[in-house]
């Protein structure tokens, strides 16, 4: 049963989400605390192999005017390193507003401010992946 993986790549953490086998729903999996790129990628490759991931959807943090800024360049550099360790298809998904959406979900769930950071990145990865799945499934 193959799956699609969603990633929210940040400076300190990487949020990871996976689709269900029918590619309908995205589910948060984990938040990887960034150590160094090789270790971060090693953990991602472990998940890719264990979950039989066929496609990786990576959130690209574009500027509000749709341009590529410094944070987008960091994400693209990380993806270049990931491409050297996996032959899976990698797709960029516009991630503008996903952190705000994630924050709103956590506030609505009454998660205390100091605990939100534990969840926000994997929830953002879930929004990134769900956006891709919805567009993919709706033509």
C-alpha cells in the first residue's frame, strides 16, 4: 500500500504527514527536530521505506507576491540533498498560510501556547499534503 508524504521543512523542525493508502486524507506523523541535514534526510528515508512512499510533497514558503525568498531557497537546497538519497517524485506545494491555519486549529483545540510548537509543523505538513491530495483527486 503506497502513500504520499507531506513535508513542512523549517529551520528547526520538519513536519511529516502521510496520506492514507487511497490518497484521500492526510494524517500528521511526526515532527523531526533538525540536527544536521544528513541525519534529517536519513530519518525521512527511513519513513519513506517503511511506509512505501511513492511521492513527496514539500511545502514551498513563497512570499505573498508569489516570489521565491530566502526561506524558499533553504527548502529547495534541502530538497536537492533529499533527491540524492531517494528516487521518489518530489513535488512543491505552495504553503503560504499553512502555519496560520495550523495555529488556528491548535487554538480551537485549546492547546496551550507553550505546547503548540510540538504539533504545529506536523499539522502544517498535513495541510500541505491535504491541499495536494484535494487538488489531485478533484482534477
